[in-house]
């Protein structure tokens, strides 16, 4: 096998797009990150990418790092893990962790820790869901509102709370601010308003794949939870994307959170794959 380093996300997608799109939902994080680097490189100012080819030149999959996020990799044959290890060792910085299909993480860590003294700081088991048709929730009152520049201070605050709830404590305020400003520019963050026009929930997009889009940034303050606001808003945002021509919507959940895994299935999302997001201590 051969590992090739890339500095051009467009070229990487040209070489590996076909293999990644065979499992578009499962590889949606990877595709969205690479598409974002291609079209808006300032979103990830520090970035490292590689592609892994079989001995006959067949593209197998990719790995990438956009600090402070974990090293990510697409689905790969287990015997290609050594190539990802070599890529990780070639980087000018320590990798914060690993994000990969659940079946590959154990093998990666087993090999990586042979030459790196690491401890598992945090382990998150996640599930990717795909939606093709929205099942509208019932009994939820209110309406959706597109977030605008005037909402950015609230978006900054809720963005930090979202990452804290997700356990991504390494994400700084400045990084939340950059992501939020980008969302406002792209017009892809929404709120749910209750009947008194209180802002009670948030959701947004992290990016697009050729036929789908990824939904994230789902946050409801504790005092408004349990009333269906997040379900209504995610259903609304999903329908907007389908109406705009997307065939699918994707999102990830924390398997330790039974509420989120349940509510998304009720509005039409179906499980397609599991991943693990492991944070390291050195």
C-alpha cells in the first residue's frame, strides 16, 4: 500500500471521491470536511490530508487532521491502519485523538500506542443517521427562524454550550466564533421560537455532500428541554434541505444519550453506521 500526502482538497476529492461516495452517509463527515477545505480553506487554517492506495493503485480511503479536532479516517481495510499510523507520525503536531469507524479504532490505538505514550482521556461512541423523508412531529407549537448577524452573541454562547454538552472541551471560544460567523455567512443556522417568540432551540448545517447535507449544532437550553422543540426544528431544517434538492440529510448522535437517538428516529432518521471519537492524553 502507498500513502500520498495532499495539500489540495480538490485533488484529494478527485482521486477518492468515487470510493467515498459509495458510502456517502458513512463518509459524510470526511466529505464535508474536505469540501469545506476546498471551498473555504480559512475555515481550517491548519490542515493535513492523505490518501491511501492499494498496491495496484486502487484508492482505498483517506485520513485528515484539522486541529484541535481528532485525526479522522474514512472506512478502510484493517491492513491499511499502518498507513494511517505512518501519516500520524509524519505530522508536525501530536494528534488530539482518533475519529473513525468503530471497527477500526481499537486496531489504530493498539498500533499507535506502541511508539506513543498515550492514555484514553475520553471515549465517545457515536451513531450516524440518514433521513430520506421527514415524519413531521405533532403537538409542538412555534415556528422556525433563520439566524442572522443580530443573533451572533447568542449563537456564540449556545455554540460553546453545544460543544460542552458534546464533551468537546478542547474547542476554544475563538473556534466557536469562527464556525458561527461562517454559519451566519452561509445562512445555515436556525432557531425555534415558541408561541411567545422566545428562542428555545438551535440547529444548523455543518456542510454538504454531493447529494446530502449534515445537520448539527442541535442545542436546547435545559429549561426548554422535553417539549419537542429540537425535534420540530431538526425536522424543519431537514425538510428545507430536501425541498432544495438534497436526497438525504445526515446527523450523528452520542450513543450514551438515549433521548437524541430516539427523537431523531421518530422524525425519519435511520441508523447507518457507528463511529468512535477518542481523545488522548500524552
